C-alpha cells in the first residue's frame, strides 16, 4: 500500500513534491507535442477530436464501453523505503507523470488529450497541478486514517459507486474545455 511506504512526514512531503514535478513535466511534454500536432488543424477539428475522445472515455466510466486503459500498474518500489526522502521524490515524480501508476478511471486520459490538443500553457500547468493535488489528497487521506487497511477497503468498495458521480462532474468540465 502506498501510504504505508511513504508514511513518514519527510517521505510524504517528498512524494508530494515529486508529484508536482512529474505532473509539471508531463504537461510540458503534452503541450510541446500538442503544439506540433495541432498546428495544421483548425480549432473546430481539434474540438471535435477532444469531444469524441471524452465521450468514449465517459462511456467507459459508465461501463457502456469496455477497453483497457494505458497504464503501468506496478507495485511500490523498494527504493522508496531504502532511500529516505529522495526515494519518495522519485516515486512521486513517476506517479505524477503516469509512468508508474494504477488508474481505476479514464478521466485523466481525457485531461491529457485536452491538454495536448486544446490547452494553453497556463491551462496545462493548472491541470497538471490539479492532477498532482488530487493524488496528494488521496495519499494524505490514507495517511490520516487510523486504520489504513479499512480506508483502502472502503475506497475499493466505494469507487464503483462514485464513478457515476465523477462522470456527472466531468461533463461540465469537458464541455468548458471543448467550447473554450
């Protein structure tokens, strides 16, 4: 469990710092690559592309469509506990970029596609910071729990019921991203 691997205060701080570094790096790459890819197309084509991808991922969240997500679901590496602070920073950066992560939802993929094809630099950095903050909030929630195993079980049990709520909350955000 992630929270038990980075439970000390400095490890948590390092992990969170790494999340923001990793998310900043991936948003930078998405905007740079996206700037090249979007150059030959009019904005309306890019909006249709992002809207279509968003609908596909939202339908997946509602279990209307079924397909695997691009993810690298691996366990917490041993170096996190062996190298105080810097191991947590490295692991946080990997989690922030998505290089080493388990993703129960496709919603971050919508954000990545939106950043690549529609976002300005400012919007991309804010989205990356939001992604890192959400991941940090989850870790802090587990770290604050008195019984971490019970918290993990509660999360696993509740997540399927929360998926519909997440889709409902994502729809206006997707609309704002696409409409501009």
